[in-house]
């Protein structure tokens, strides 16, 4: 009978959420080991837990294998919170973020203090674009990283070092327990012993284990003692008291402090008797320009904007808090005109966040600020009679003609005003004059029904990312019926991103051609995009340069058996295949018709990067593989590629540039050496192809980079472009 009406029948000893019964029996031993660290009673033998008199609710959320699902664990969390648990001890985690578990924990936080493990992979958390100090990519472990979970890292004792140090296996918070670059405020907060911890396991046995799973219940037990002695302290105050028991909170402003290995475990006595010390720091800096600006939440030259700051108190309670803004110490003081630079935000309790939303800073950006200019502000806080805390914050300013939306009629872009495309923009007719620089925000695309983009050799049109941004723009898309040709244009830092797939970044392939263009630093990830360019219909690419692009597929793909265009007079070098599956060349083709239309190009090195591979050379050309189509060559021999220059004179070296029958027996044989050029065509843009020494010695660096010793004296060198 469900006597207490909580939805679980006879749950007098907790609940098993794996088998959905009232017998949460440990069939792995991990749970018993952790529980005993927290609450084991001392009965003259064995071990004692940190809080031996605490009540506890056993529940089973992990299977015998040690694994589980987030939905099962979310049920455990909700059950514990609904049935009187003051503390949750969670020695589990993973790197995948579950909103089901996150929502359960945010609900439970109203009733319980969640304590979690940080993980045992030696991985840091940081979000400033850098790797962990040992070169490992950062990754937060959930649920420990959540801001409403008190996460525990592991220490180890070393008597010869005379102290406590971070255990080698422990995940750790690179920038310390209070500083964070994550928008969701991910942190690990405390340390506790996690090496060589003896505890109980089923069948009246004991075992000595290592892990943040052992450190977590030690802190959970300490939290039980803390709550018994300090029942009126809030959860936020408990966070501050536990962090302050081992960490100097003033180091919040020095983000590298979490990397140190010399860390003490948290001190329960110090947590019980904290030293009052408010520590105020800026959690978020937000530009609001919706009233008198263009509403893009960025500082623009000449724009009036308000600044909202969120101030977090990572220390003890603070009363009568003021916050101000000024230029950083060495910043140019003339580029910002402050109309209101001080706000009163009142009291802030421990671990709380308060903003100046009702009295935001007001400022005007100087009209002469150049695009991409980083402006360094200093935000400072103080209380009457207290210390002032301050920190710098860099904001990128914009200057130019901004576009975002739908534009009817004819729009003309000129080099007189730098073009900034801040959001997806569609144009009826777009005319771009020579020399125009177009900066496009990450993930943003440009669509057009008609376009005139014809630069000149000495004033090319540039499509690039917005200044200083890390992301790439998305696409240039012809949505009209007429064929469009880009001439003397540079396309750089383009590439699809996010979970939404799509086609080429310049397309569609049957309605767009390139002539005397440069494509560089662009990418295509499998599943997000396909090729950077697809050729079909009458589309051509001529006299263009492809350099330093990379893709999980062919960078240029021919996807039309009846293609009537050309890939002619192009220079290709130092692009890269980033292995996703199989082998992908720079340019893939399908039929003999394609081979007849690929001519007079200079086709050089294609790089290769694959997991676990030491090979760094890929294939410039190759037959289309079978994924989503494949080649349709009627013959396995007699397929000849005409009139291209590979930089080699050796037949085998030329053939090794093509991925065909020689590399994969299911593919046809493609002869690339039979009609290969002995020298490049003049129509190809400039590159070195040979060097003559003393009018007699010809050096082709591709064939043999070491030829002979010239000796002392005067020599004549002629470099041929």
C-alpha cells in the first residue's frame, strides 16, 4: 500500500529506479562505497563516515554495469527532493548535457543541496578558446559543472610534499571555483580527498578506491554536519562558506588560479566559522542599443547605447553596492563619452546576481572608431567603507554600413563604406563595386535574385568574416533564375556551421560561376555542408585560385553527368582533406565528359589529416565515391584526363595524384599522365614552376628537391613563374 501517497508502494528503504521496486540493492558496490564515506556509523570496527548520525535515503539509479540514463537519474533526483532529502550526493556524471536531468536538479535545488563529482579524466573546464594546459580539449562534466551543483575535485596526500595536491586523475576547474567564461556559469567548487579512500562494500567487506566519486560523498557528509550546525544559512551562503574554506576568493579576478596543483581540501571548521568578506565581480556585460541604436547589441561608431552589467557576489553578504564603468588603465579615454557611469544596485546576498537593469550605464561611441576595434572597459564595484573590486572587459566595436533583412529593388555596395552583414540578408538586385570589403557575421548568409560582383585585378571584392570573429559566414546563394558570375572576388573564412545541413557555400552549383577568383580558409564539414562548390549545368570555374581550404568531402564536386561547363586554368595547392570516412580528393568527377572539361589547370599538393595516420598527402583528383551517387564511367580503362600540369615529369608521380583504380579496385582507371602538360599554361595565376641554374641545370622541386652541389663562386639563378 502507498501509505504516504507519494506514488511509490512501500518505499520504506528508498527506491530502485532501475528495476522499479522498493529494494534498492547494490549489485555493483560503487554505491555502498560512496554511501559509507558519507554516513557510515562507527561501531568499533571498520570505518566511520563524515556524518555518522545523518539520516539517508538509499536509491538505485545505476545498473549493475555502472551505467544509466539521464531519465532514470532525473527520477532519482526528483524523488529525493520530494521526500525530504536535504542533500543529494551524486557520484556520477558524463560529458553529454541532459536537459531532463538539468531540469530535475534545478527543481530539486529549491529543497536540497546537490553535491556532485567532477570526473576522473584529468580534463579541465575553461571556455576562453584555449586548450587545457596539457593540450587536452576542455569539457564540462555534468551534473557537477552546473552552477547549482556543488562539484567536488579530488586531492591526494603526499607527505614528502608536506601538503595536499590535486589528484592526477581529477577533472579540474582551470580558472578557479568562482570565475567562469561559460554563459551558464559552469564551475567546480571544492576539493576533498579522493586517493586511497577505504570504505565499505557489500558482503561485509572493505575496499580502497580512488576517484572524485569518493571525494563527492565526503563533501556531502560535510554538508550534513554544516547544515546541522548552521541550519539558517542559505544554500548560496553554503557555497561561499565551502569555497572560502580552502580558496582565496580574491583570486576570482586571476583566472589561472585553478590550474595550480597545490590545492588543499575544503576545511569544514572554516566553513562553519567563515570570515565575512564580500567579493563582487562582473558576471555578464551586455550592450543594449535598441532605444537609440540599430538593435544589434553591439557598439557601433557614433551610436548611443546602454550597458547592463550583472554583478555576482562570490563572498559573504554585501550591503549598499555601487557599480561604475570607466576606460581601462591604458585605453584611449577619448573614444567613449559617458553620460551616466555609476549605478546603485543595493544589497547582494552570497552567490546572488544583481544587475543595474533599472539604472544602466549610458554612453556614446566616438564616430571615428574603426571596425573591429577592441575597446577595453573597466567595471568596478564598491560598498561604503569596503574594498573596491574591478575587472577589465573587452568589447569589439563596429563601424560601417550594416545590413540585416530583406532589401527590395537595387542595392549598391561601394568601397566608400565598409559593408557589415550582421544577419541573414536577401537582395532583389545587389551591385558590388570593385574594391568593396564585405564582412559577414558567423552563421550568416546572403541571398540574391541578381548580383553584379565584378572586381578588378588591383581592386578585388572581398567576402570575409566579421573582424576578429571566430566563426565563419554561411553562404552566398543565388535564388534567381539567371546564371551569375563572380569575377575578381576573394572568398575567405566561409563554411557552414551548426546542426542545419545544406549545400555548397557559393551556389547553387548550376547557377553560379567563378572567374579570376580566390577561395581560401573555407571549410565544409560532413553533415553541415557538402562541397564548397558544386559544378553542374553550365557552371564554370576558370582562372581561379584555391588554397588552404579543407573539407570532409571533395572541396569541388561535379554532380551532373551532363555538365557543360569548365574547370579550367585554375591554381590548386595546399588544401586539405579532413578525414571523415574513406578518401576524398580536392576535385571529384563522375564521367569521361567531366575529364574533358578539366584542363589547363596547375594541380599541386593536396594535404591529408586523419585520426591515427602519419600520412599528410592526399589526392588532388579522384573518381566520385558511391556515397549518394558515385561515378558512372562506362570503361575501367581508356579514361583520359587532358592537359593539366602537376609539377612532376615522372609518370608514376603524376598518376599518384589521382584516386582511382590504383588505390581502390572498384574504381575505374584514370590516366592523368598521358596528356599531362610539361609546363603550366600562362592563363593560370602566378606560381613558381622551375628554376634554372647557370643556364644548364633545371630544378623542378616536385621531382627531386636535391639535385647537386654548386660549390663556391658566382651562380646565375632564373626563377620561372
